[in-house]
C-alpha cells in the first residue's frame, strides 16, 4: 500500500518541481519594468522638500530608481505612470477588541495634478519616462510644482507603473510608490535606516534643525547617504552633535528662559528630550 502511494505522488512532485522551474520564465516572455529601492536600500515613501531650493525655484524633478527585466534593447523604450488614490481605514471594535465595522475614506492630502505636479500626459515627460537604449538600471523623473500651499502642508503623490507597448509589469510589490513633498523641513526619505537610529537616534524636526546648524548646511538624503557609506563620517558627526546639544543644554540663558533642555517639541514641556546615542 505504501508503495502505491509513493508512486502516485511521484508524478505530482515532478509536476510541482517543473512548475517552480518555469516560474522565472514568466518574466522572460517580454521585457518587464518595475521600481527599485534607493541606493541605501530604501523602498518606502520618498520624501522631498522645496525648502532646500532657492526661493526662485518654482518646479523640481524627483527621480525614482527603476529596473528592466529581460535585458537591454537597441532603442529607447518608454514607461508610463499614473496617479492612484490612497485610503485610510477606520475600525470600530467591540468591548472585546474585535472589529465590528470599518470605514474606508480617501486621503485628504492627495497631490493635485496641475497644482502640485505636472500631469503625466505632458510632453515634458518625454525623456523623464524613457529607458535609454542599452540600459536596464536607470531612473524616471516626476515634475513637482512649488505651490504656495506647500509652505504649510505636505501632500502625497502615489504613482503606479502602467504597461506599454515596450513593457509589461514586474513584481506587484514594486509597481507603486508614494512621493511626499512640501516646502517645509521634512525627515529625509532614507532616514528610516537602522544605522541612522543607532547613531543619531529618533528623528525630530528640532533635532534636524540642530544638526543643520552644526553641519552649517543641508542634512538631506545626500547627507544621509554619506553617513550610510562611511563609519568615520557617522562617528565624527555624532560626536559634534552631542557636543552641540550639551552646550545648548548647559547654556545659562537657555536654562533661565526654559529652552533647555532641548525637547523634540519646543512648545510642549512634556515632549521627549532631544538625545543622541552615546554608544552602539
């Protein structure tokens, strides 16, 4: 009896194995395209702020890494993207903690075409949505508009790749990404890395302002990438930030005015203190 079972299952196992072997071929039927993580491995929301740009800047281009599967081509190929909605879900629970109902609402901070970004059907996107001949790892560009409303609010632009005559789509988890942007100081999009929290602690705008004062310049995505790529860079600046924070907290005038010790929210005396890790 046992022998029969084994014989019956053997063709099934062979069939399953052959299915697994064929899976990669699904991505070889035609060139496919998908987004890819940033240089530091980040694939969350991409954060951008016009605050780093001169006052005369009215528009800017955000670049997102992209990859082609199926090899390079001899001619340029084109990508298409669209905006998709994002939603919030509010749950109602009973006294036992079980969900009894839910309400789905569209987010109110959605970026508006023509106001916050150039519509994707604009001719301006010609080269920005082009995969050059011979390339498989490149980037696409999205044109953001510096609307006056961004000085007091942050908006979200959720983009999704669309199939074209040149490309089918890649893995579903790499087809969409959200760009959050404003004209205010924002957390760098690649801050959310283990090494950043280990060396510099939890992000806050107050801490960010202190860091910029010490660096005497930007602490943006490029600065975070430098920290990612150099241990000595991280050690040096962490020590400088600690020294600056101690000097601020020990300043008699700051103490007398109630500004010291520095807190994450200067207007809330109960908010957490600004700190930097002193060791790993």
